[in-house]
C-alpha cells in the first residue's frame, strides 16, 4: 500500500488553490467533493477559489495532451475513447482468428482490453512455463492491435498512461501544481505508485484527503424472509423516516439494484403516494441510452431512412418500429394514420416495402409526416453517394432528424430533455471516431451510432427536491445521508466470488494480487466497501434475505455481529380482502347490421372459450399479427398447399397416379407442380432459400404421392371446395382442402397440415365441445345434403413426417385413421357433430360470452389472452384439463 500523508478538508482549503490539484478515483467523487467544498465556502461567505478537482483518468488525458509539445514523449495524433478501442480490438481478433474461433467477438474484445490494461497497470510479467494457450492467443491479438495503432497513429488510454508515467520518471512533464491531493482511492496499483513516486521526485507533494464522515453511531441488522419482503420493509422504513423527520435525507442502497427495478419502482410509487401528490424520490439506476424512448425513436427513424435511401426497400418490422415510436412531425394528430400503415403491412403479410411504396402510404395516411420524410430524404441525398467520414454522417443524421420533426410535438420533461442532450453528445462522439473508422457507408455509420447508444449508460440528474435516494453500492460510496438502509448483503455478495480475467493465467493474477483474482482480495474489498457504507449515515441498517424461492441464503459474515433490530411498526403484505364479484357472461345478441368474418374459426373459438369468440368477432379485438418474414411458416404452408392442389388437379385419381409411377414420370410431374407453386408463392425468396424450399417440397410431395398410391382406390372429388352455411343471422363461408370419392359413393374429407405441431383428432373431435372443427363441420353439412362421408383425415406434409391421421367408419382400411366400432356409431357421431355445431352457433348468436375453458391447451394460440386474464394463478396440473 502506498503511504501518503493525510490532509483534512480544512487543511485542503488552506492550500494555495492555484498550486493544488485534487485527483479523485472517479467522476462521482469529483462531483461530490466539488459540491461539498462549494457548500463549505458558501457558508463562510465571500468568494474563494477552489482547487482543480479532476478524476485520475481525466488528469492523465490532460498530461498526455501536454506532452504534444515534447519531441521525445509526443503522443499519437489521436487518442481513442473506449468505444474506438474496442472496435480496434475486435478488428485485431477477427484478423488473428480468421476461422471464427469466437461466437462473441465483442465479449472477447472487452476481455482483451481489460487484460491489456491489467498487464501494464499491475506490472504483470510471466515466468517461464506460466503462459497458457489463451494467454498466448491474447498476446497475438495484442501485438496485432498495437501494430495497427502505430500504423494509424492512434493511442488508447492505457498507452497514454504508460507514456505519461515514463515522461514523469524522466522529469519531462511540466507540473504547474505543487500539491496533489488524492481522494477516494482505497488501493494503489503498481503503475499508480510509480507515477506518484515520480511526481514526488519532481517536487510535487502527494497528500491524501482523509474521510471526515464519522462512522454511523447506530448500526443494526434486519432479517427478512425474502428479497420481496426485504424491499417492502426498506421502503416502509424510508417513508416512515421522511414523515417523522421532515428535514432528514434517506438512502436505500442495494447490491443488485438493476435486477430488481420493476419491483422497486412499484413499491416506491405505492409508498410515496400522498393526497397532495407523490413525494419526490430518486432511483439511481443507469441503463443503456438506446433504451430511453426518445433515443430509441431516433435510432429507429435513422435506420429506416438510411436503409430505404440506400437499399431502396426495407422490412415492414423496421419501418413499423419507427412509425410506432413516433417522436416525429404531427406525432399526435397523425398517430392513427401511422398505426393504419403498420397494421396494413401485418394484415397483408407484406415482407418488403419499397421506397416509393412507403412514401405513397405516408402521403395517403400521414400527409404532414410525408412532407417531413421527403425533406429528410433530400437532406440525406445532399451528401454524395458512397463512403463518407463519420463526422459527415453525424451531421447528416442531425439534419435528417430535424427534418423529420424530431423529437415530436409533445412537451419534454426534464429527463427527456437530458436524454436529448445525451443523444447530441453521442452524435459528437460518433464524429470523433473519424480517425478510427475512416470513410464508411451510411448504413455502417448508422450501425455504429446504434451500437454506441446500446453501450453508453445514461441516467438523468437526480431531482433536487428528493430526500430519498435509491442507489447501488458504488453510487452510494462517498455519499452522506441522515439514515441509510443497505440491503441484499448475503454471503455471496459481500464478499463476492472471484472473477479473474480468463486471458491471463489465474496463478499470475494471484501472485500480483490483481483485482477480482483471489478470495482474500475480495474479502479485503468487501471490508473496505462495508466501511465506506457505514460512513454514509448516522444511522445504518444492514439486511439480507434468508430465502430466494426455495433456496436458503445466509447473511454476510461481515454483518453477523450487529444487533438485530425489531420493527413492530412494519406492515406485512396485506391480506387479500373480500372482493365483490360480478358475473357478466351475457352479451347482446347478434344484430342484423353486424358483419361476422372468420369462417369456421368463429365456432371453433366459441368452443374453446366463448369470451374469446365474443371479443374477437363481435368486438373485433385481437393482438396485432406478427410481421410476415421471408421463410416463415405461413409462406411455407401456402407453398406446399398450392403444390399439392396443382398435383391433384393434374393427376385426378389413384389410377392416374399408378400410371405415373409405372412410367417413371411421377417425379417430373411433382417437379412441375413444385416449380409453378414456387413461382406463385415464393416470389419474395432469394435464389438460395427458394432452391432449398423447392428441394424440401419436392421430397415431401414425392413421399406423399407414394403413400397415396398405397391407399384403397379413390378419385379426386373436389379441391378447395367452398361451402356457405347459414344459421339465423350467422353466415359462414368455408373452404375444404380436398374431398375424395371412394367406392360405393362414400367420401373422405382431407385437410392439409404443414406444421409439426401435435395432431389429436380423436381427442379434439370426440369432446362434448369439439375443436379443430373444420372437418367435423363439413361432414355434418355434407351428410345433410345426402352424401355419405366415411372418414375425416389430417394430411401431415412436413419433412419430418408425412402421413394421415383422423377418424373413419369401419372398413375404410386407411393407414393412420382410427375406425369407430360400428357404422351406427359413426352415423351417431356425425349427428353429434351437427348438434355441437348448431349449439355453438346458437351460443354465438345469443351473445354467450363465458370466460371458461375446458382444456388449457385450447388457448395456446389465443390472440386475446391478456383480455381473458386467465392463468394468473396456477391451474391444476392435470394434462391440460382444468
């Protein structure tokens, strides 16, 4: 440990501010110290200069800039920030690992950047025989990385720090400060020790600002059954403190705040509510800048604009995201128009939208936004096509967003305004990457900005009116409140498990006692952190949950000796009160003016859950369908359906099928059908994907044709057979995939299934309320017309399985069909289906809308499930039965 003389805050004020610099361990310490000094000096009255207060990293950057005037220690022309350094590391790793050794190059780059700094910061040198395979690989990356920096005349923070150290040791760095005061450091790495020794040799006095905050006078331990209870107790305690002591400041400090934010915000909203409004509070949890709505909208619009402008077309999902997020011209007045555009793409299964199509839809549905879009496109096209410097692209992005009316017409609150400032700083940071990224395309520039937004953390400034802060360990370090509750102090958090850098041999890290390398070091850090937390307030409560689900947890041994605090005032989780129940299962009957669309799905949905059918077909409410994508199951299904339809329109009957097999021409006919179906249904596919789908379809259809040749004789009766059915005011139009004529005038109904999901015709059709009703419905309808239906079959058409499954009358002798015991039973079953269909139709006509299910699996594909509010409590685990 580097030993430095301590100096108090009062002594710091007595030092000549022009000759004093305070180095802090991070920006947070610098801000707090500046605020503390300003408050002390303001209390004394008058105007007094304060010393320069900068984080260590910023001071090193300033020193490196100063060396620009030194011929021997002159730095590179450009110093990279962390984003640029990681880009360079990724490039070096990709160059050294051409075979794609890593699935996550970004993670490898972060570890390599950390290992590079560790080697220099901790003076790590390996002894013979200590190098591992991973370390040798890392050293290859490091060599390539540093050569690439030298060629491009670039520096990173680690190289700049090394250069400053050598310049100090050589006495070449001009120091205008006679006193250097360190603040917030609990350890000194070998490089920092060498730097401080060099500064002392140059005549700089090195001091350490001592902590003036006294340790807490009241420290108690609190036991909680689980994390949820622990948070509830802490929030109740905080509200009690604020109510009883109007001038008191309070903090809740959590070890893993980021993982519990939804619970934290919910509890705080409830606890801080008053009749006069909510008490202000601050939750200090930074999250990715890309997750903040204003920035998310900016990224979406830039991606949509740059993609359409350069490629001429884009996927609806990309454009739809921008339309939904808004933050554009006529944000409120044309919100409905933007929604209609998005829904049209979903409903019509659009896979690509051209630049002209998008502009036309904007003109029709959102004329004001259309004008703004046109201006944004003009701004983009004002730059020459092709690669440009990122500083140029940053300017173009700024102009395009302005033309689009970003950030919209809504009034911005403080957090949103600060988010906009962070976005502007992000564009500036992108422009500064020009020496690293060089000249790149528009899409690469947009991708770089989006990545920077994802990797930059952002948190708005705290509300100055807030007397309650909720924050993490590191954010709380060095702060001061009247009362503090520190929670989550289990034995796996304090101390934490070791986490050495995997690119440097573990025994080497242990030898130099590098960060996160040994249990002893983690224990030392845990003790230091606990000591710092105990200086955060006069009263400190320490707590740990005893359980996490069924797992038992143990409090940290570092807090075990503190006395347990009883909390008689604590309000446990409220008992459920008796709720008033209102049974509303009856809607209005179907009216003459209502139009019902949906075919047999109307009755199938009524059979599964009557309220589902009422919401979907009477209220016309349902979840938005997903965007269509090239290669999705719907497109594949339509392709196979069409190929099979074309095949039977050509072949007609089993005798013709036998002739084709005998002549050896079956495969040619199948290929012709596949070619025509692909031309009609796979027009949006690329050549490779289309070829693969056609190859798969050829194999499936060929296998199916050979299976059909083994059936008893049949002829094609109809394909895509349409049927209209009426009952009262309900009119349904249906279509059957295929109807086969059998011997003795009997008929077999078939429905193609191109997915791999489970088919359960016996369970689905023999229920009191049958589901998957299409074939039973057709059987009952055709029986009324005097036809003899002897079997119903699903035809599975999938690369993994081809075959039939269904129900049939006795004597059908078709593989895959389950035959009922007697002809009378089959006739009775068809009559039962007819009765079930009519009963379901009557329920729908009468407006019956009970929120009831008979099998949990019936709702697997429900598109109004949030409206039904089912399964919020566990149901009986009885194979799906309720």
